[in-house]
C-alpha cells in the first residue's frame, strides 16, 4: 500500500480553506473513488485524471485508488482539484518525486490530452499559499495574474507531462506590469450643460458617496452616470488585489482591476436578488460584489424588484454581503458607490408639464416611487434633479472641464482628506465624523435646522455631514462651514 499527500484549497467565497488531497493506492479490484464531499465537477475529475495521465505518458495504476479530500465536512466545488488529485496519485506510485510536492499547493483543471488549464479563483489560491508560506503550482497562463501577489513562489506548467521530473522552475515574470490597456471611458467634456449634475459626480467621486439622479427620459441621467468612472482615482495596489480576487473567484477577467481600473457594473433591471447581491448553489458573487471598490449603476431604479433593492441595504452599510445557508456562511466584500437613475413616474413626465402632460395619477406615482422604499432612500447621500436642456443650449456644444481635470481635483481632495486622522469620509461616523467636521457654532446651528426641516433620521444627519465634509475637502477647508452644510442640504432635500 502506498500513499501520498499534496495540498490545495477550497474556496468559501473569496476565502481559501486549506485542503489535503490524500491518495491511497493499494491492492484490490481496480477502482477509482474520490471522497470528501465534492460536487459533480469534483466527482467527474476521475475520468479527466485517468485520461490525462495516460495521454501524458504516465501509467494509470490497475489497483484500488481512493482519494480523500480532507477535511471531509467542507464542501468542495469546481475542477481545480484535477491537478492535485493527479499529482497525489503520481507521487503515491513513484512516478513523480514525493519531495517535489513538499510545501507546495496545487490547483488546475486537466484537459483529456494532459494540458493544465486555469480555473476561477487562482488569485485566491495564491493569497492562501503565501499566507501559509508555501509555493503554488498551476496553469502557466495564470502567471501574469498571480504575479500581483507579493512574495508568491509560483510554478507554472502547461502540461502534466512537464511535471515528470518534478516542478518546473519558479516563475520569473515581473510583478504585474500594468500592460493592460483599458478601453477609453466616456468623458465629461462631451456633455453639454448639466453643470449641477457634474458637480454631484465630483462630490460623489471625492467621498465615495451614493447618488440618485431623477428626471424625465432623455435628460442625460444615464449619460452622466456612465462618466463617473472617468473621474475616479485609480485603485491602489491593495484595492487592486482585493478587487481582482473577487473577479477571479467569479470567473471575471481580473486584468482591469490589476491595472488599477475601478469596476463599473450596470446590471439590467430584470436582475434577480441573487444576481444583484449574490446567492445560488454554491453561493456566488453578485453584481454588488463585482462592483467592490468601484461603481454599481442601477438604471431605471424603480423597475428593479423591490426584494432585490432592499437586499442592497446591508451591503451599503456594512461593505460586505453575507450569504447564509444551512451548510454555512459565505462572505463577499461589497463596498461600492451606488449611482442610480430613475424617472419621476411611470410615464416619466411628472413635474415637467412644459415638455409633455403627465398621464399618471397621484396614486400611480406614489406606488411607483414606493417601490424603492424609504430605508434605501435614507442610504442615498446625494440626490439631484436632471432636466432636459433647451435645444439652443444643446446646439452650443459641450462645456466645462474634462474628466481629467475633475479627476485631478478629486485626487487633491483625497490627499487633503488623508491629512485628517481617522478613516475615509464614507466610513466616518459618530465622534470621528464630528471631530473631522470641526463645525463652528453657525454651521452646527444650520445642521440642526436642516435636520428639523427635513425630518432627518440619525443616518440622514450622518450622511448630511459626510457630504458637507467632502465638499469642504474639495475646497481644502479644515472646517465645515455654513456654505458647505447648505450645499449638502440641497442634495439631501431632493431625496424627499
């Protein structure tokens, strides 16, 4: 009887859980069993491994083979167990050196001809290997992505046959050079007028604040929202890796995130609750998590399912989605800037009689707006009415600064904000927020008057102060003045 062990990981959300792949090759009727609570893809690995070993010139043992994925109570998903299963069998039968597998984790799918293919979650495996002080062996096509993980020792291989004499040399590729060229983003210099909307986007970008645009069809709500990514500062290295891990686990191209591009997700309004915030079997990341450290744009907000919209309330507060099932809990990071756009009523012309008479009754309008719900609206920081421009103004062409100029102002505001102690504006609350605002008596009285006038909740007052603090950062003001509070209050009043 011969045995061998190699390590790998099972993914719980974006968290890598250490797994041992234990192979036992012994006397008995020829059979091949994989145990340890694997899903269908893991069970099918038997056929892929058998064919890949033979195609690579190895001998598949005519013996009783049992492969155990330990710990057994942890559910295992996906095809990434193919390579560690194959290596454990080869080590147990002496076809590859056992010593080569010491201190190594493996992940990869095997093609029937012996090629090693990449699998979703390679970045999460790389982070797990570094945390345990071990090397990682996997598909050679993952080298450029996993190179973004500091201190990783990665052995990339194109085929299973290349492992006959042991692991290939550790990857020498450079730490992820930002060679990815993102497509050009829409520029604010293309937008005619709408200076108020541009101002709202600048404040949102500077503080990571949530935005709601309301207005008739064709006024430019979507056009403005899609230009927000162009004024956001690039991801820093820690944010880039964190975002790329979420995308890697979800099977989404992680190269833009590794290149510093903030994600912009714009799901259709028919998205389900699971599609928007995550779920399914096994639990998968939703659009809210794929927008982590970026922007989640919900066009036609009132057309989304009420259940899906209300499911966004906790991620907007906590910055994470926690999916709880009978078999356990999965957590996905989900800290994003929400940008939403909607019409004032189903026909879109409530309050704009100069354009077209609204055909909706008061009851229809109330029912339409109630689909969003007060608790979600309370989590909106900035609300702004976008109205159609006169044809004469449109024909005058675009005006105002371009996205690069506004982005520079946003970056400078961020640098100024970092001179203050405490977390970023979007995370400030309680005593930290009051200390950061340094409200003079007149500004404090203005805040109190706005809270009474607009019947603001405790959350509403907090968000009012966050907006005012962000406006002060853009002005590079140490104190939040009356003017900053008044401007912030106009955006808060619109939510009503």
